[in-house]
C-alpha cells in the first residue's frame, strides 16, 4: 500500500532566525484554573486582593530557597547568546519568547523590589513595577515555556529559564492565578491516582482488554496485572500508556519483556502515574506528594 | 597632599569598601541559598573532578558560549582575555618596590589594550545593531560597555600616545594606597577619568550584572555532579519538612500547614 503523501516542510540545514514580531503571541494564555481545582492543592481559588504583596513575598521566599533562582536572576549579562535558542521564539517570532526576555519578565520585578539599583534607578537597569499588565504577561509567557532547558545548555552561566518559569508559576498559583490543565490534572493524580482520572475498574478493564488483544496477536498469555501483592516489580508508567497511540505500544512491550523474563510484576491502581505535574507548576511540595503516592503504593504492595 | 589627591584617595577606599562588603554579602547569600533540585545540564559530568574541569573550561574558554554564538564568543573572549592581561600588567603599580621577574614577562603585552577595546567595540556594535540583543538591552547594558571602553581607551592613550603620565608617581600613589603611605597622583585629565571610572566600576560590581563573576561558580546547572541516582540529593529545608512531616500524603487534598 502506497503511503499517503504528506506536505512535509523542509528542515533547513541552518535554523533561520525569524525577525522580531513584538506582541504576536500576546494573549490571555491558557485556560485559568477555578476554585474547584485550586482549593484542593492549597491555592486560593481566585486572584487574592493583596496579590501584589503576596507575590513579592513569595518571590523573596523562593529566591531564598532556590539558589538557581537567586543566582540566575543576578548573573545574566544580557549577552544575547540564548536569544535564538528557544523553539517557542523560533516558531512564533515573539521577542518575549526569547529565553532572556522571558526571564526578564521575572527579573525586572526582582530588580524593582529587591535590588539597590532597581529600587533607586529602575529606568537605568530595566526594573519594572509588578502591575496587572506584568502579571498578565507572566501568565501568558511563562506558560509558553515547556521547561525543556535547551536555553540553559547554551548560556555561558547555564542560566536555566525553566527554573524561572517554575518559580513564576508558583508565584502565580500562590496569588490565585492557576492554570487549569495542570492543576486539574494534579487533583486527579492525587485523588484517583493518575492524571487522566482513570479509576480502578476502568484501569482493570483496559488491562484485561489488552491481555486479550496481545494473546490474539502474539499467541502468548502475556499478563497485565493490577494491584498484585508481593510482585517483584512495581511498574509506574505515564497514564497515556493506558489509552493513547502509540504510547500503549510501550505498555504492551513492557508486558512482553516481563513475560519473557518470567518476573512477577504489577501496576498499581493507587499510583498509576509516572508523570509528575508538580514540576510544571514549580511546587516542590506537590511534586513530593505525587511522588509519595508511588512510595505508598510500593510499600502497600 | 593636593586636594584632588585626597579626594581620589578617599574615593578609592570608599569604592573598595563597597566592593568588598557588597561582594562578600552576595557571595555569602549565594553560598547559603540551598539548591534543592539536581539540575546539571547536558553534557553532565559524572564526578566532582568532571565538574572542576567543566568549570575550568567555562571560565577560561567560555565553552557554552562558543557552542551557542561564535561572534559573541569571539568578542567576549577578546575582551576578557585582554582585560586579564591588562590587569596583570597593572599589578606593577600596586606592588611596592621592584617587581618579581615573572611580571617582566607580561610587560610586553601592552597591546592587550587593543584586544580589550576591539572586543568591547564588537559587543557594543552587536548590542546596537542586532535587533534581538537591542530588544533585551537596558541603558545600563550600554553604559557598562561604554564605561569599560572609556577606561580602556584612556589607558591606551597614556600607553601609546605622547600623553604619557608619570608612571613612577602612579606607582607611588597606587602602592601607597595599599601600604597606607599616601602620596600625590598625576593630574592629567585622561588619567583622572581612567581612575575615576575604575572606582565606579568597583563600586557597582556587587549591584550589577558583573555579578556574573561569582555567579558562574554558583550556577547549579554547571557545578553539580550528575549522580542523583547514586547519592540522595536533598536540601536542608526539604529535609526539615520531611522530618517534621509537613508535607503529608494523607492530606493530599487540603492545605498543608
Ligand atoms: C571569572 C571571570 C569571568 C568570567 C568567566 C566571565 C565570563 C563572561 C562571559 C561568558 C560573558 C558573556 C559573553 C560576553 O558578552 O562577553 C561575559 C560578559 C561580560 N563580562 Fe565577564 N567574565 C569574567 C570576569 C569579568 C570581569 C572581571 C569584568 C569586569 C570588568 C567582566 C565584565 C563583563 C561585561 C561588562 C560583560 C557584558 C558584555 C556585554 O555587554 O555583552 N567580566 N563575561
Ligand atoms: C586603581 C587602578 C588603576 C590605575 C592606578 C591605573 C593606571 C593606569 C596607568 C597609569 C596607565 C598608563 C600606563 C602607561 O602609561 O604605560 C594605564 C593603562 C591602562 N589601563 Fe589602567 N589603571 C587602573 C585600573 C585599570 C582597570 C581596572 C582597567 C580595566 C578595566 C584598566 C585598563 C587600562 C588599559 C587598557 C590601559 C592601557 C594598556 C596598558 O597599559 O596595559 N586600568 N592604567
Ligand atoms: S545566554 Fe545567559 S547570560 Fe546571555 S542573555 Fe541569555 S540568559 Fe543572559
Ligand atoms: S526552557 Fe523554556 S525558554 Fe528555555 S528553550 Fe525551553 S521552552 Fe524556551
């Protein structure tokens, strides 16, 4: 069967750096979280009244807890080496998607409230007030960073925009501006056990179907056990493996390998998620909780 | 001593004081701030020795910068290398008496001033003409380069033109600053400008982007060993939280206090 013809864009040998188009990605950003998803994580349900003070206090707290944040905020020399390294910039041409400009949304606020130069000569050093416009830009542009850390590889001091994005998102959550996708998913992971919110019966059903399918295709009784006490191996995999193509092929493969090896293994319905969204929202505590769930599952089994 | 000498002597101590106290505080702050996450970037060193070599390559060769942008690397390297030679050459003013032999080897490198000035000019031109870099530049970024250029050019004027200054007098003045045996300094304008801007540079060091100098050594993405699976990595505050069970699993839903 002849493959379908696709119009595949040519990949150039050298990346073309686009011309700046300021504001082209300006916008509302992703859907905002609501009370229902914010509260369970311990975040306020909507933008708090004294958000500015809370945010500034949180910035101070974060920079005293994370050396990365403190050192990265102070060290950038604006050399420009990272400006053409972010795929969000290359794809969108919005200068605020250049890693250093993204950090500068945070850095200009840090300078304004925490440094001598920024307090007394804000114009000179590019320090800016934390106002509604700035917070909107934070929400929009810090959610246009996938925290891939590519920029960090190229910065002469290893300044990692992902760390700054994480800090910014935590500040946003703290003042009640959460992102729906992440926070809703975290709620599911922490109550149901996976990001999709697949409860135990659904999971069981999926796995049984899978066993049948694999047996049919390969003629071997490969098992996909769930909650089997005393198994040697607890497999934790991203929940996309339970339903999405081609991820499910990964799960099928794990089962085959275990079958071939003859080891006993199991999935857990209590902790059926390998993807920890706590990192995306920059929250150490929530990241830890999600990880603790896996620990508990392992101990229980 | 002349009034101008007294003013400059005072300025020296004031700026040196700001420099030492400011840098001391910053370095202290950097060193006490914990790094709770293991985040070295690829290619990651697997041993502490590897980290030391990585750091040496970063500081002496600007390895990452070379990977990312050849022009910035070229100009940045010319500037910093020139600056290093210039600074070593300047030691002769501060070391009282005859210089140890080794410094005589450096003395012929007066042309380092050109490396420095060419590098700085290149960086400035890029800052003005490359739209991406112009976009991220604040006035202070231009001023920093201009200031270093003026320092470099005023120095070069003394070294390479007939506007020489009395270097013996400079030596007495500068070494006197360190031995508290104060004396007059030459008063040619370009020398005073040179000196004044050097004091300004010292004073703004701890409050400007010149913090990249201590910063690079504290950067977690560069100074960490990639051994997260061999050795547990946890910061003091996270360990404390853990001991006190501040983050509880059974309270997944609900606020942790
Ligand atoms: C440990 C020593 C140092 C290291 C490893 C270092 C490294 C770097 C690197 C990699 C850059 C970025 C590339 C560039 O734009 O040149 C840079 C920029 C810069 N450095 Fe340094 N540096 C050091 C010491 C100093 C000192 C002592 C000064 C003081 C005059 C200085 C002044 C600057 C300035 C002004 C820039 C910004 C240049 C621009 O505007 O593009 N550096 N440094
Ligand atoms: C208190 C500190 C300083 C004093 C007393 C001083 C004094 C001088 C003098 C007297 C000269 C002329 C040398 C000659 O005629 O042969 C000179 C040259 C020069 N200075 Fe400085 N200077 C100081 C700091 C600096 C700093 C921090 C820099 C760089 C940022 C610098 C950059 C230069 C350059 C590029 C030259 C020309 C090249 C050379 O002679 O090496 N100076 N300086
Ligand atoms: S490469 Fe690093 S130092 Fe240079 S502008 Fe980007 S973040 Fe700043
Ligand atoms: S970490 Fe964020 S800013 Fe840096 S390259 Fe990746 S997406 Fe871009």
